């Protein structure tokens, strides 16, 4: 682990190059037009990063609708390489709130040893009482996420708001 951390520190001193990948949670995923055929292991990376890159490549070509594993793997890869990553939906409101709160819960589990059985409770608390609900009040004047029942059915399970926190409200 110490070797991996040293690699990440060294890597963080190198210039950053932006990389983008759009994942729409409410639309089926399409295979990218091309994927670099470069070797998946780099001389400065530990086996773990190479494994993550292999998993990411596999998920990119997987025939899965709404493959959020791509988001989770790319997030972990960015973290290990000292990269910068942004999360945002089209309006940067409700789906972004679901993604950000999920990522916050993952940080609590992975970096602060929160029991992973607590994830549903943590997500419900953050999404019903956290700052994201205050953002909805500032954005649309109501403390509710703007999801209708059809949208909720199409969202992956971990990206759904708690009951009573959403409704078909104006934006």
C-alpha cells in the first residue's frame, strides 16, 4: 500500500490532462466508437490500477443498460491516480444530487470504515435532510427533487431518492 501511495504522490506532480465520458442514467448506453488499444498496465502503476482499468474496459463494452459501474470504476481510478473528476447531470440538480450523495456515502465506507450495511440509511439521511435538499429549495422553491414516477423507475436503485422527497414540481 505504501508503494501505491508513493506512486500516486509522484503521479499527482505530473500535469493533468482532461478526459471526459458522458453517462446518461436515463438512457441505454452505447458502445464508444473507439477505445485506445494501449496496454492496460503502466510502468508507474501498481497491479490494482491495471486491474481497475481492465474492469473499466470490460464495463465499457458490456451490454448493460445504465451501466453505472463505469462511473464508479472511473471515479476510483481518478482517485488512485490523483486525478480530478466532475459529476454533473444536464441541469446539475437532482441526478447530480443522487450521484454526489452516493459518492459521499462511498467515501464514508471506503475511507472512514463505515459498515457498508449502513449505506441505505446514510443515503436516505443525506438525501432527505442534507444540503442537497436545501439546494432544491433554492433552485425551485420547494424541498423536493424533481422526479416523476416514470423517471424513478428508470433510475438505477442506488440513484433513487427516498420516498416523500420527490415530486413532479416546476423547475
